[in-house]
C-alpha cells in the first residue's frame, strides 16, 4: 500500500512537472513571438523615420532584423498592416497626452484650449506619427476608421465640446459638426505649419488663440 501511494505521488509529481514544462514552453513561445513582433515594428519605425514611409518594405524589414520574409508575413499580412499598427500607436500616444491636458483644467472652455494645444504639440513633436495617422503617409482605408484608439480620440475631444453646447443651450447646434470643425481647423493649421509657408513659427501661438476665440465664441453666442 505504501509503495502504491509512493508511486502515485511520483506520478502526480511527474505530471505536474510536465504541465509546468508545457506551460513554460508555451510562455516562451508567446514571449518570443512578441519579441519578434516588437523587432519588426522597431525596424519599420527606423526606416520610416530615416527614409520616409515610402521606403518601407517587407524585405527591408526582414534584412534589418535578419529574419526571412515569411517570418515577417507571419506577423503582419502586408506593409499596410504594419503602418496601421503605427496609426494605433500614434493615436494611443495622442490620447494619453490629450487626456492629461484635459484633466489639468476643470472648465470646459479651458479643456478645449488645452486639448487643442496638446494636439498641436503632439503634431510638432511626432511628425512621422502624425503623417501616418492622418493619411499623409498611407492611403485612407476603412480599417483606420474602426480602430478603438481613433474612437477614443473622438470621445476625448467631443466631451468638452458637447458640455459647452449644453451649457450655452444651443440645442440646434450639432455636436459632431462642431467637433469636425474643431478637428479640421487644427489639422489645417498643422498642415500649413508643416509647409512653413510664412516662415514665422512665432505666429503659431497667436493663430491658435485667434482660432480658439472664434471657435468658442461661435458656441457661446
């Protein structure tokens, strides 16, 4: 009986070790896959930053990280899927900065100003991300519209605009129209700034203040 119990315990111990080994093996595989994916994105990011998005190719990424082309395709179906990942990352980073800016003030008008300024700073500090995020680097596609990070961005910006409209009792004013007006105006200012038509970057603050005054005044009045 003692021998049978001992044998049973040994078998249980052996089975436990096998399960643990399989779990560790599975975890290692997952970790390795995540590391390869991260390497692909880092290599792609370097190409985009150094040569522009047009220079990016699956073969170039494979050569940079010393993997075969099929390995890259095992993680990303094509070049556009990699660029879409950058779009997700970009919106994730932008959302963090916009949330932080919005939470730094309580008044809805000040929140709109804070969000606009944070948006402009993001575009200045992360130009390649911005180009990819807003169709300046990749063709527009339905996939971009469906990413959760973009939906979160809309919610963050919409919230204080909606509150302002409600506070000023403009029931007929369409929130999404004002949101699109706000977003398109910021994007236009950034596009002009990127081209640097005037050559006077010091004007940006004045232009932004003028825009905020006009936008907020339109809701107030």
